[in-house]
C-alpha cells in the first residue's frame, strides 16, 4: 500500500503507485471495488468517446511505456459497466486523454487502438461509467498488445481523414491475394506470394 497524508491506497489506486504493464502481449487482472474514485473525463475529452464518464466510479491505474512507437490494441473486459481510457497526465486526465471507450452495457469489452510514442509513460485507467455511483466497479481483465498489420485480425487503424502512413512489408507474411477477375477493374490475379500489411477503415459517411 501507498500512504499519502495519512490515507493509504492499494497498489493501482493512484498514479503514484500504479500497476505495471509487463512484456507484450500482456494480460492483467484486478478489482476496482477495492479502489477509490481518482479520475474521470468530460464529454468530448477522450475521442472517439463523445460522453463524459468515470468521475464517481472507482478506478485503477496501469502504466505502460512502449519500447517502440506504433499502434497498440488495449482492451478491457469486466463484470460491470467498465470504462477504459489512456492519459499522459494524472493531474489532468481529461485534458491529456489520448483515447477512450465506454460501451454502456454490463460485461462489454472496451477497446482502444491509439498510436503511442516510444519512451512516453502512459497511464491506462480502468474505470466505470458512473459519475456518481462508487459501487460501479468489479473484477476485470486488461490486455495490451502491439498492432502489426500482418493480418485482418491485427489490422492497423486508419485515423482521422485525410490520412497517410508509411510502413515496410519486408518483415510481413504473404497472407492475401486474389485470382484473375476477382478485383475489378483489375483483370489479373496477383499478390499470393508477396508480403502484405492490412489497414482497417470504417467510413463515417457513405
């Protein structure tokens, strides 16, 4: 436990005494009902999440300093209506929020796929949706893994438009290709033997 001004907090309850994300891919578990409410954010502060959540719910903190810059998939599943976001400044959670996800349902899995810079210490906040209910917590599982873009299951996200990115397929595997006539207006069949990377794009408008 970590004690501050006569008040003792469990490991993970504050940014001064957080839990640590280990070697990737990483899976960790915890229970926020043993924690206090330290963090939250207002509407629009944690894109792509549009609402404001977490001011009243108990939360736990994990730290992660990626060794390499890139996209990472961070997922949270709990037995309550959980709330996941990642910040860089615990004194200003909303103002420093990199990304957040709050699906309003019990037992849902929240997922964010932010770009993270190497060497920067990020604080992953495992929270609940409530701005008033301290009982909005429970047991959870947190996973952190790099996105390589090598397959559709590991696709790199297309961000805000206009979007540009660079990469290198030389370290990828040849997972995809198409036969003649399958990708019009292209008439030939190509790609079965070449290394490839995958990006995922969901347009906001038709």
